């Protein structure tokens, strides 16, 4: 779906939406339209959509009215995003090919108009390539959002948001694709294809190179699968003279749990266990597309966790790239084994000042926070506050958890330097403690456990049921507010 800009005087699509503040239905609307809105209790609350029809000079006109709420400052931009998204949700399969959004006389700023368009564009994403029996009524018809009479500066401001929307869409695509389509090698190939020609430096490590580097933790996870692992590194060097920032993503393209196998019910969901890596890839696309003034490295540790005769066993001891040894108590606690070697490699190779890792790491995080927030763990209070602020601003919300020596003791092993799981309680915290052991002294680090936020079982503010694209907006906002400030 595309967004185009037209002056108010130009020809309009048949379907045009008006933005309605709460309690302020347009006085110029036809009396029958106003009465109809009242009859269905349309008041302009955020996300409400009312439809009417009128006879225009060129035939039937379809009129839409979208509620944008009461204008409270706390969630103004979020409300406007939801209004745009509500319009797309209603008309995506309506038979209309274009939706006009009339900003004339709306009183919105350029930033606010962009929020409406952003929500409308995000809500239109779908992956239908495997659905061969859709009827015409079920197929998306809406191909264009037309911004009519947008405030001065909107079109220029839109360029960065369009890049961000493309990054979110790419992440959703990677997360949604089945595991027989997206696996370590094909993940790399698709990222290379999307980033081609954008100035992103790409490095790929194969199994032989990782073996030579001593990545025994990551390779231990991969050894049960016929799909070979990969490390994908993407560098956007939009600013010189500063130490880079690293975003590191867990990319388990399918997770059976290995020998510690998961229950069959719901295992199909584990195609999205690479949501952290997908968020990193989508972020790198967005940063390159909008020409961000920052030096950022995105690293994806890509493996498939399978239980064949060569698979890692509970009780095995592996040696990580850092030299630290790990007793593998549970092969389903595999994400931290992938991350620890990816973290060691990026620190040795690029010496970043700051690292943020993202991982669908623990089911315990969903028990703690449900699907509303991702967990935040950090060794640096400033970084934690910056990420928390970015989460609030972007809508990818975080909630900080504690880490400390008392929790760290819970993963000590009697035969190795550490074990990969602690007791049942505090599972998300002990997972973070494990990862922290691989962060070099002096490096600001944050771990984001996004297990509950990458996939939704029901439609949300700007997404349909399925992949949310969580993490891309958060990281992009962090880059804007901290690295580009």
C-alpha cells in the first residue's frame, strides 16, 4: 500500500475520510449524516468509524468519519495512529482501491498528520501468498492512501516514517513466514536482498567459520538440525568518529525445544522464535532507508533447534567463544546459548560502546507481563531510562526487571562455569543474568525479553492478528532520540 499527497483542490477518491474530534461532529455535514452518526452512537472516540453515502457531481460518494479522541496530550499521537489504522481495517477489503484522508481544516500539525498516515499504512500489512482460495470479497483491495490537504511539512516528515513502516513490515514478514521458508540461510538471503544497494555493510559467518572461532554454545544448539547456522552482521555507518552501537537478535528460526522437547500443542508458534533477529533486520532496513546519522551494527544469531540423533543432550557441557563453559540442563533454554556467542563475537569484532539484545527468550516473561510489555534488564541506569522513554514514545512498551548477584548465584553449575537454566522461579531474571556474564566490563548493555509481544492472537492498535513487528519502532526511536540527538 502506498501513501500519496494531493492538494485539496485536486480530484478526490470516491472514498474520503474526515477526522472527527470527540464530541465535535462536522457542522457542515448533511443533517441526515449527522442524525445517522448520532443514531449509531458515533461520538468521535478514538478508533470509531462511521460511514455514510452522498450523491456527488461524479456519482456516489462514500463518506467515512474517523474518531480521533479528545486530544489529551498523554496519548495524542497514539490516538491518531489508531484512528488511521481503524480506517484501513474497515476498508482494506471494501472493494475501494484508494482511501482519501482529508486534513483540510483538521487543525492537525505535520507530526500529527504523519501519525494518522503511519497507523493507516501499518494496519494494511498482510501476508496472503499462501492463501489460494480467497474470494474477491476477502482479498485486500485498498492500494493507496491519499493525504488530502495535509499540513505544511507533512510530506517531508513522512519520508522517515515511510522508511520505518517498511522496516516494521519486513520484520512482520520474517516472523510470519513458515520455518520451511525462513531458516538461517534463507533469512540471510532475504536480508541481503532487502538491504542491497542501501549502503549497508553485510558479513555472514558460516558453520566452518563459527567452529574456528570456538562458538560452541551456538553450534551446540544447531547440531540437531540439517539447517546450518549463520551469523548475519549488518552495519549502517551513517556517522563517523563514534563507537558503534550494537543491536543483537536471537534468531531461532524454529524451536522444537530439542531433546527437552516442547508439547505438541502450539509448537507451530515457534516459527516466531526468531522475532528478535527479525526486529534487528527490520531496524537496519529502516535506518538505511531514512539515512540515519548513526553508526549501528545489527547482528543476528541464526539457528534451528531440532531433536535428531546428533542433537545436544541435557547434561552436555559446551565451551562458548568467550572460553566460559556451560552445563546444558535444558536444551529448550537455547536462545541464551545463541546470544552469548553472538555477543562475544560482536564485542571482539567491533568493540561497541552499547549493546541492546532482543530475544523471545522466556515463557516466564509472558507469565509476568502478558502481551502488553516486553521485559527490560540492564547494567546501566541511563541506558535503561533511554530505552524506557523510547518504548513509551514508540508504543513498544517496556517494563524494567531487577538483576543482581543473588540471582546470579542461581545459575552456578557444580561442574562448569554456569548452567543454562536456574530454578523455576525468576526464570526471566536468571536468563538475563546468564547473558550478562558475556558482556565485557565497561559496555552498557540491555536485554529485552520480547516473548510476549512479537505475536498477537487478536488484532491490535496497528496490526491484525499475527506478527506485530515489535522492536523496530523502539530501536528506531532510541536511535533518533539518543544516537542522533
